[in-house]
């Protein structure tokens, strides 16, 4: 029997974001017969479950000044676990991981994955730091073609080490979970718009609230799934726009898919993304989607007018126009949802992601393993 490939996988935590969900999905995709996986988190937050039997180390990095300690602890973990591969995810986690690997005695292959726009997330001293450590990675993965192109330019990387791999999304599980009962009552005759995402500036939910306040449709309800630092500001904005009674704040939902399936459309108003998993999930639920054409990802997921709609960033008027159009045309919504579900089943399926990642990991250990 062949020796299992040892992988040390690290991310800041498993809070309720898209990247964290993708990390958890990948953990479930790796066959324990072939892979010996160890997880390292900065913080003990588990909104997404780690598969049973996978050990977890928590570095307890909760403050900026914990960086040096975190680097030393991670280097020690590398030396004690002796992985064949280290897999890191998120921009600052990648920087810290690369620094720790530089001082560790054990020398594993390193795969670092970026899930957001590096031009925005990595600037100043972080950009200088990243340019010192990220080029040492054996493989740098962008979650979309746009992110991969940006990484090449922004961090001056070797193109032979950069690749695009879409987010690991389990369409079969989404379809099954979306069929579970909706835990709230959907209002009769209302046009329901769903949104899921962290309440933070890059998601620009203020524009979505403004669009809802301007819609012509008589009965509208907006379901806001998520949590984040801007929640209070957004609730005050809804009150200022006099739509507080039309918005349901549903918090983080471990199973958001019944909400997505029950909604009449899903809307994303971001000014930047990496590859918005929420769009993929809504499409898998057969729901019509409208998104801003932000960098990066929506234009790689949505064929405008066929599998959803794309609108300019910061253009609440255009978003209103599309939402009113969807609200008044049941047949259009149905066709968009069917086309979207068919598209994501082809692009995003468990077997494809398992093959891509297993092929990558095995290719990296072949030189050492023969």
C-alpha cells in the first residue's frame, strides 16, 4: 500500500465566509486513504466543521503583535509534523506561512491559494513582504483567472508556478440541502431578493439597500444572510431609506441554501471579489442571479442575459432596472435559474475538484517520492 501524502492545511479560522467554506469543502474532498491531513488555524472558530479524525492545531493569533509567535509556532509544527505539502489560504495567512517555512528546518512543497484581489488586499509593507516570500511557493493558485492575472503582475511571479483553480463547491450537497424546509415563512405575493455575504465595505450592501428602496414593484422583501462589522450601519441605512420593514436580517446560516432556493432572485453588489462562491451556490439552487461586474469573478460565472445579469459597480439605478425586470417576468427568472443550474453542474462538481487537487498534490511530491 502506498504511503499517504501528508498535508498541513492552514487558514486563519473557519468563520462564516466564502473562503472558509471553500477550505472546509476541500477538507471533505480529500480521501483519508490517500491523504494524512492536519489543520492549523489562527483562531478556534468553527462555523464550518472539520471532518472527524483530522487533528487541529490552534495558534491563538488574535492580535497583530502575535505575528512573530505565530510564525515560530507554525515553523515548529512543520518541523514536528513533517508534511509533504503545506497548503495555505488567504493573503495574510500565505505571507505568514511563507515566512515560517523560510525558518523551518523541514522543507515541504508549498501551495498557497489567494481568494481575493491582491491589488487591494496586499499593499504597502504587506506587498513588499509578500514579494519576498510568495515567489518561493511551488504553486500559487488564484481562485479565478482574474485573480491569477493580478497575482502575476502584482507580486512579480513566475508564470509557470501560477494556476487558476475555481473554488471547491459541492453542487450535489447544495442541491440536497436546498431541499430542506425553509425555516421562515416566505411572504405571499412578495418578490423576495436574497443576499449572502459578510457585512463589510467590499460587499457594498448599501447599494443593494438603495436599489430596494427605489424599486417599482409593490411588494418586496430582502433577505440578508450574514454577519460582519457593518451590520449596525446597514440596519441604520435601511431605516433611513424607510425600508426597515422590508428587510429580514437572518444572520449566519449554516444551511443558507433553502433561503437561496426559495428566493425569487439572488443579488450581489460587491466592489471586489475573488470568485464569489455565493453566486455559484445561488446558481446551483436554480435561482436567478444579478451581480455587479466587479473584479474578479462574476463575469467568469455569469453569461449576461443567459445565466444571470451583470450590472456596473456603484450603479444603483441599473441594479433597480434589472431587479424590477426580474420581478415582473416569472418566465425569465425560471429560464435564468435553469440555465444557471445547468452551467454550474458542468463547471463545479466534486469529481472535478478532487481530480484537480489530487493531481496537483501528487505532482508536487513525485520528485521526492519517486
